[in-house]
C-alpha cells in the first residue's frame, strides 16, 4: 500500500481470499456476566452453533469449535460441527487456540481466523476479508479489523477500543483512551457534548477496533510463549502483548462494525428479538 494512503480514508479491499484458512471458535461456559453463554438459545439454536453456522458460510476450508466443556462439545457435534477438546486452564481464547492448532496438526503457514463464540451474527464476508488481509502482508503474523468511530461519545468511551494505524495499515497502538489525542483541541475532562470534543473528533478521524483476529498458525504457537506486558495489564487489552514484543498487526478497514456480540442478558434479548424469537 502506498504511503500516501491515509488510514481510514476508505475500507481496504482484499478480493483474493487465501486458498487455505480455517476458522476456530473458542467457547467456554464460565462467563460471569452470562452463565452458560455458548448454549444460550437463540430462536431454537444454541449461540455457539449459530456462530459456527455463520462461519461455515465463509470460504474457510475448516471450521471447528475449541472448548473444554463436554456439554458444549456434545451440542456442537449434534449439529454437525467439528470440536477440538482443550484444557480448562487457559487464561484467554488465544491460548486456547494455540493448543487447538497443535491438536489439529495444522501446517505452520495456515491462516487461522478467530471468531468469538458470542458473535451469532458475524458476517461471513468479514471472515473472508480478514483472512485475505493477513495473506496480503507476509510481514505481519496477525491481522484484525477496524472501522471509523461513529460518535464523540464512542471516542471518549473506555469500553470502545481505539487504534492508530501507520502508513502501511499496521497498528501503532491500541488504547481505551481517545486516540489520537489532539493537543490543539482538547484538555482533560471534556465531555462528549462540548464543541471542543466535537472539533477534535472531526479532526482526528479515529478508528475503532473490532475484536476479531486472524493469525498465521506458527505465530499462535509463539504467542502462547510470550510474556505478558505491563501495558497489556493496564489497558486490559491482550493484543498489546503482540506489539510489545515487536510483532506487527495488519489492519483491515471496513465501513461499519459487524452486529454487536452477546456479553450480557440484555444483549441476548436484543439478538433474540432481532432473529425472530422475541423475549422469553
């Protein structure tokens, strides 16, 4: 990509989907905000099965659910999905996938797309585009997706993760803070309704991080051996470990965020209503 490109000008296009990539879906039952989340019923179909069904509509060669739960495994198999049984002591979904690819005996250059088990409306085209994005940049072992932040309130919201891109659409930094921070427009403590915040927002054109990833298989194995870093703990952002250790993350630009995932009971009811079940 030319250095004249300004990240965020338009969504990147990656039309050539790699001929070989797999989708892995980490799923665990131990969720504090929504117990048994992977098995939550959505219009008669368990959530993790809906996620896997969406992933199967992508161009992936293989789709598998990585879990430590025999209950999740049984439900997934009942609906015809491959299951990789992993240990129960993983600290993150990424670590679970690192074990799963070893069990699957994937070639080290295989691209692996990590689709979260609470994304029942994940667009298959986004999965394909992310795999293609990573394939397009051999210097990056990992890729993720971004889209323009839609409002000042989102830009200032610590629950909305922001990212700054370089000229090659690789991540420079992720943060819960409003990145980039405009010294010319802002002072600490401004609220979303202030004219200064609006002016700074429009001037900086911030990007929001979408929490899905693609990895080269060999890097997933390496990631499991990387020590956590202080910035990762401060921000509670796992991907900062990758940047801390000197690896590059490719960014896929898309116009809009995919439908929101399910973190809470309210999210679940919203998805149920949208998919025709209503609340019950």
